[in-house]
């Protein structure tokens, strides 16, 4: 069915020809063509048990928040993530995928010794000198970190779900400091491929791609298309699903709660309980070098400006994305739900800028999130529903976490390692 002739799918009809889940050969529908849906489809294609994958994306493009603007003059602007960390099992897993997709030569690595890795700033107009200064600074740092990663309120977020490394360190060693120093054990074990080994040897702190992060989902989509086992549909809005029908589904989008039948009301309610925030992104370009300091960027605590989250100095870690004719400075300003400039950026009007508003783009893992996700997955298991939950709403919001979540869901669905 061509997406140009049909803008909406009723998944019950679509799955009339699928195989029963207990059979060795299956057709799987993946709802959502962001990096999570693409990753799930990629891993499904690794299994001989899967004969066909149907990927349905509601928008006109694949890749989700991995979105780059490539200007004709050579400049590249990132509207979503601009770099990915290679650390840990999930980081190695992503680099193994990048290697398999033939993107190794496109990598732009940033080492831990780079100024963008060494210098990360907090914007504070003043710090009161008193006996409580250390506590105040710690509060400011935690507040800014939560705003920088989740665009959220640190008083509401769950440490266990948002920062599992810190939680596990405290649980295993009785102290976050001891846990970080001595290690708390890593649940996942991923063999490092050539690119992951290189990242370890060269001490990468993060990496990007020469043509921007959008090259990553583009390469996955091309790989899926060439496999001959995947049907890729854009502008395919799912109106209804029947999770008790034959076949297997891998839902990845927050709108899942609006298309489930009444029999899934407990699951629907829990899905609706996962909040999300809207973030506005402003890409700026200035002629010349205008930064007073060099580093990755600066975060803004809520005590300074509740609307402004932070500013990333894009030209510092990735000068390769600057236009080649003359020196320029690229910045990205991130704000809470509003497209506005702030005194924390610059009083100089830039010659070039681009504004984007991303609605409900970052799920908020509030207290009790871990138990909520476990309850949802328990409901699916207990009712033998042909569903798997994966994506940024459940197991982590980073690109690495979302990709690994897709892999884990596929392995649980198929009962084998991919």
C-alpha cells in the first residue's frame, strides 16, 4: 500500500495476513520511524525467524529527533542530538551498528582531552558566599543537569530511571562515590567491534557524523530498504490496533494510548501517565569568533531563567560543520516551550538563525516510573498481548538507550540474541 495513496492504516486489517507469534516465521509491524523504530527494524532483519517487517511512520520523514539541516554553503545545523557518547555497553552497541552500516569513515570523534570535553559551564549571575555555598552549588548543578538532559524539574524526576548508573552505584556499594570508583557491575555485555575498540583506544568522549546526525537514520533506512524484507511507509497514521490479533507489534510512540481497544484500559491509563515536555531549539550562526570562553556550552539553572535551558557551542566540538568560507560561530539555544532569545545568549543579532519547536519530545521519568513500566510490561505478558514496548518513553532517553531498547525488545520477542 503506497503512502501517497493512503494516509492512515488500520493495523487490524494490515495484520490479517501475518503469521501466528508462536510460528518460527513472522511478520512484525513496527509503529514509529524514529531512531527507536529504525533500530528495532534493523535488529528484526538480523533474525531468520522474521520474514517481513512493516515500518509505519506518521510523519513525512524517518529519524525522529535526529534531524540535521545541511545548507548549500556546507554548514550543518543539528535540531536534535548533536553528538553520541561511546561509553558503556549501550555506546559500544551503537558503534557496532554504525560500523555495520558502513559509516565508520564518516565519524567525527571528540576526545576527552578536547576543550569541549574538558569545559562545561553553568551560567550563574552571582553566587552567595556563605557556609551553605557548597550545598547551593550542588543544588544548582543537579538542577542544571536535569534541565540539560530531560528539560525537566529535578525535584520530580526519578534517580533510578533517569540516572541508573548513579542508582546502581549506590545500591551495590552503599555510596554513589564508592560505586563510581569501584564499579557497580554492568548488566549488559556487548562485544566491541572495530569502531568501538577504536573509540576506547582513542578515548572518545562523543562523536558525530560529517553530514550531521541525520546521516545515521538515513543509513539505517537505506539498509532496511536494501534488505528486501522491510516495507517502509511514511505518512502512515495508525488509527486502531488489535493487540490480541495474530502477529507481533512493536509500538514505539506515545500516541499508542489513543489507539488501544477498551480491553487494554489499564495499559492505556499507564501510558497516558507518562508525561513529556516540549522544547524549542534555536540554531544561530554568527560571522567570526564571538565566544568569550571555549567549551561544550553552558547550562542555565532554573534560578537564573526558568525558560532557558542552555546553550551549546556547536562550533567548538564540531568545527567541521561550519561553512568553509571564513570563520563562523554556530550555537544552539534550547528553551522550555518558547522561541525567544535571552540575555544569557548574546545581545548581538545573528545574521542566520533557524527556529524549531518540538512538541512532547522528551518523556519525563517521574518518581515511580520504573514500577510503572514494569507494570505495563507485566500487563502485556499476563494478557498474552502481541505487543512490545520500546523507545524513549520507557528505558532511557539517549540515542544509545533507545537503540538498545529496540534490540532488547526484539530479543525478548524472538527469544534469541540478535
